[in-house]
């Protein structure tokens, strides 16, 4: 089944978007896992779903994760970017921005291919764009995050 027309409904993708926008911050509820853990603030959760046979859900989670990570590149509460922490190695410091950016790009690239290269006016693309606008501009007040997300989405669309 392709999702290239607006008339086809991808409910698992939409569920993935709803879950995925908040999923990276699940580390706040997990004892001994620092906030902005590389385990949750990466493509890893989406890849796990993909490998257990949930490609549509994975596509939604990956697209929403890209939105969330775009905001984390430009946190409102301080200057610079959010620090990412990896198990055993600790904080990435200045490399956190590169880690987040590469994960935004990878998440969008994988989601785009899982959605079978949808048209710009398709339900998944429109819904993802609207969620990016709402989350990045209205909730996070992050024009910079929106620019990063939009640039990565444009790049994926051009080269994929």
C-alpha cells in the first residue's frame, strides 16, 4: 500500500506522530537515565519498532522524533544546544548539536522511505508539516528549530 495520495489513511503513522513527539522525553520517567539520553533522543526507538515489524508506526515516530530533536537543538531555557548523554561515555558536549542534527536528518530520511516517498500533498506529509509548525513555533517558540527541520525535510525530499 502506498501513501502517496491524500485519500488514503495511515492510522498507525498518525499514532506514531502523536507518540513520537513526546517519546524522546520518556527518559524523564526512567530512573538512572539522564534527561536527553542518546537512547531516547535519537532514531533508536523508531529503529526498534521497524525491526519488530511496525514500519508505519516507526515512520510516524521517526518523523515526530525529528521534530522534537529539532527543538532540542535550540532550547529556550539557555544558550547553545541541549547536551546529549550516552551510556558509558557521558555528555557529548559540543558534539551534541551534530548528534541531534544527524539524527534529525536520518529520522526524516528513514521515515520518508518507509512512507514510500509520499507526495507533498499526502496526508502523512501535510500532517507532519502541521505538527512541526505547531510544536516548534507554538509550543517551543523555536523558529531556528523549524528552519532546521524544514531544511532537513527539503534535503531529504530532494535527494531521496
